[in-house]
């Protein structure tokens, strides 16, 4: 199982600022290997409780919350990642478990 703790920051940019930042970053950041000529093929399926607890906690703005998802990086992949993301104050923890295609289909 892979366990990652990160801090995510979001900024609102106008179109001119976004273009300037994109040009700057293109000189210092490598392109994502998952991105192809037809876009980014990542697909995610989110899970919740029968009472939609995870969604409700997000709507209520709870500081400590979680969500579960199944993610594939290519439609042809022979595996998927089952992930649990937890919000912990300013940090996000993501735990990933690799599943075979058959296991992922059984989960769905």
C-alpha cells in the first residue's frame, strides 16, 4: 500500500495570469506521462455510504473527512488503484492499493 501526505493549495487566476504561469512552468516542470494526444485518460469512480455520509461531510465543511475512489489511468490498463483520501486540516493523505482488473470489476 502506498501512503502519501501532501498539502494542496489552490489559487484563482485570470486568463492572462494562467497563460503567464503556464509558460513559466513549461520551462521547469516535466509533462505528465499519462497525458496523450487525446487528453488525459484518467477515470475515477467514487464510492460513498448508503446515507451519502462522505458527500454530506464535504458539504458541511468538516475539517476531518474522507472519500474512496477507484481510479484507472488508461482504459486498457490491467490494474486500477483503490484509494482512500483523507482531509486532515491543511493536509491530504492518500492511501492507494493496487487491484487487478478483475478485482476492480468485482468491486464495481
